[in-house]
C-alpha cells in the first residue's frame, strides 16, 4: 500500500522529534517521569513607559517533571498519546501527553509494572495499598531496563559530523538525539557502542562498512593539528 502525503508528513515530524530525544518502550502500569517544557513570557514593567515601548517580552523555557503511573496508551503514529496519573496532596491528578509532542524534553521509565489490562481506569476508585501495582521482573522487563538509552552529551560546540561519509544532516540530527555530537565520541566507539547505535538508528551495519571510526579518528587528528599552530602563533 502506497503511503499518502499526510502519512509521509507525519513520519517526517515523528523523525524530527526522535532526532532530538528517544521514545522509550513503555506500557500501562509503568511508572514514568515526563520532563515537560514550560514556556514563560515576562512582560515589561508597565510603569516604565520607556522600557515598555523598547523592550520585548522576555521568553524563558524551564523543565517541569511529571511523575506517575501510565494508565493508558491510545492512538497511533503522530497522534499517539498516553495518560499519566499521580497523587498530588491526596488527590488523583491525570494528564494526557502526546508521545511525539515537541514540548516533551524526555520520557524516562522508572519502574515496570505487572498488570493484565490495557486500560487502568480502575485506579481512579482506589487508594493506598489497593492502588499499588507489582513490579515486573521477568526477562522482558530486564531486557527493556537494560536497553540502550544513548550517551551523555559532552560539553562544547558540536562537530560537523556530515564530514564523515554517508552521514547526512538528518542522520547527524538523529545521532545528536543519542548524545553523539563529536568526532572524538565516534573515534572511541567500542564494539558494543557500534552495535547499540546501529540498532537504535537502523543503520544496517553502515558504521563498520563506511569506517566511521577511522574517518572520525582522522578528522579529530586534523582538527588537533590545526589548533596547535594557532596557539603557537598567539604566543609569538
């Protein structure tokens, strides 16, 4: 079946989101922590007429954590969403999040729950011990907990990874979503790192075929050699 234009647009939007952050595998009953981007706009002081005319509203973005139990997942594709329930000051609070929302900075699975239903709406009428969900400890839960979650992004400006053969601008964004932004990281990839990145991005062995590690090592050496004369010239 040939995909429609709308389906292609949705896939492009989903790829753009997954390039910035990973979407972990989770299900109803799991405890998750959702980091939500909150945009705040601070208006200029209305009493100061000069500043009010010249200054523009200052926009700041902060992260707010929302932790609770996943009650349900519904929809598919770009329209997929999930409902998270938490207890706040003794009252149950529920919130629905789109899985591919650009206002979600990250989704972290804290605990795998053992449940039999796909919708856990019965939790609304329970309190205390009756609302507890047993932790899942089977082989699948252990595999999901041990799944590759990417690397910690190093400090400093990112390198231009498109200098490595077969890394396009789109693929560089997807690598950035895994925390890979520098030649040094690729140059030091272990066999496990190569396997994890290859599987996470569906590269089909491209890292080894195109010798990304060797290319990254050469580019890193060239960048280091270019920095040394510049430092010597500055001292002179």
